[in-house]
C-alpha cells in the first residue's frame, strides 16, 4: 500500500476529492459503495452518510486523494452501483458536510 507522502511525491496532480453520492435508502447501498472503493484499491480518507428521517434517499460523502483520471474512473464506477441515482464531484471544498440535503 502506498502512503500519503509517497502518493504526494509520485502522483502528478493528486488532490483531495469528495464524491457526494445520492442513493436510494436500501440496506446494502453503503456496503456496496465501500466494497467498490476496496476492490479498486482506493484509500478512503473520510466517509459520512446523511439520511433524513422518513426519507427514501440518503447522501454519502466519500473523500479520497486522486488525480483527475482516477476521479473520472471512480465516478463512472459509482454510477454502476445499484440504487445510486447521482454522483457529484467536489474538489477542495470544506463546506460539503454542512450543505442541506435536496429531496
């Protein structure tokens, strides 16, 4: 496994990226998303999930360090996960966890 310091020295254009994933409120959606990152050998820096009471959707924030090509590849793979309805990519934003959920 590559450490963060090695990744910063060797990786060209590596930046902190947060994926904001909107998905249906199903029992296995979070597990499928985490398993996808594991299978693609991507180190997750932060993971946060929001679900409003009684809502049919949930929002999952996953923060990783990656270059632009890896970000596009991850976004394409996230759309393949069952029950995922949308994926937004936020680069370098610290306000992601405080935004309200759109239903």
